[in-house]
């Protein structure tokens, strides 16, 4: 699933590529992915102008001139692509918004778990209230330490709980824990203040690296122009089972934790 760096990269791309354009039409071959319905979305968005694109956690928010917002969640395999009108169809393309200036905004999704939802100002506040504070924004060290100290769950599970801390998924949680030399299996409440501070800084560092390299394309992720990111070339432990840890040279292992494949160096992550 695209995480904070991937969604932030797409947001920045869309801000340059589609802001100021009018929506001329919308069509889909997967109606369940357009909410509340294609008919209602078409009625309310066609003719409006895109005023801004924002991000909250893993959610993209397209603000329209009529006060409505198109909220987009990419889920596991979603892509938002800006193409020239009439360009060859993209793989798994299911929703197409034709824009002024001969552009198209395409929503492609292999698994069809992602969605585009039209919401108003009240509904968006309710939707966003479900997310916890996020790194690089409103998650400061004190809040981070309090969040960890209040949970006896495994620290990696807490990092990935979007109601506690938003935007972090499997890739960046694994890498941050390795950078902080902390076992993902440890109880979050068992970390010392020094360890929590180290992890806080590690989370910021790996997320900033993810943004710098325009996301991780180890699976389905592409930016808004259809290009791959490069963070997968800089993974610390994620997807590196059997290889050497950059911290200590120990062999990286893959374990299961919280139902997810988790990468860890058992030598230095205590």
C-alpha cells in the first residue's frame, strides 16, 4: 500500500499538473469505486475547477471550486495518473476524469480496493478525524512518547495504527525500527525515553528519504506521471531478508508480526 512518502509525491505532482483545470467529464467501468454514486459525482463535479490538492495520512484530497472535495484512497494497488487526452489506456484503468487542456486524470487499480469519494466540508472533517497525528507535521516528540507509553502492543503495530500515528506503513516502519536499533516485537510501552526519541528521529529520517526518492516502487506504486520511485534502492531492511544489516552486518530475517511480513536484524535490534 502506498504510504506517506508515496502519497505525498503524488500530491506534489498533481498540484503542478491539474490545479486550475476544469473537470469536463467522469466515467468508470467500476462503479463501486466511485462514491456515493457515479451519477451524483458526475452531477456535482462536472464543470467545477480544481483549486488545490492536499494530503492527510494516506488520503489524497482534491478541492473543487464548488466547495466539494474528491477524497481518493489508493489502498493496495491504486494509482492516480495524469495523461494526455487520448493516450493509450493504462493497465487497470477504471475511472477517467477528462480535464481542460486536453488532460485526463486516471484512477488505475489492479485489486479494485481503492476509491474516489465526493464529500462536503462536514463529512471531510469527520473522515479526517479518524487519523492520528502524522510525522513531519503535527506529531511532536512528546505526543509520540505518550502514544508509545500508553500501549503494550508491539511497537511496530503501534507505528502502523493509523488512529494512533498516520501515514506509516510496513516499509517505513521496518526501516525506522532498524535505524533506531529497536526490535519490532518489543512492547511500545517498554521503550525508554531515549529509545523513543531515537525511534522518533528514525521515523522522520526514513520518511524524508522516501519523499526524496519519490517513493518506493517495489510493487505497484507509480507517481502521477507513471514513473517509478527509487526508495526501494535504499531499503534498510525491508525486503532484504538474507542480506547484511547496514548497522552491524548481521543477517536480516523475515518474521510475521501483526499479520504482516516484517524485516528485522536480530543482532542489533534488541
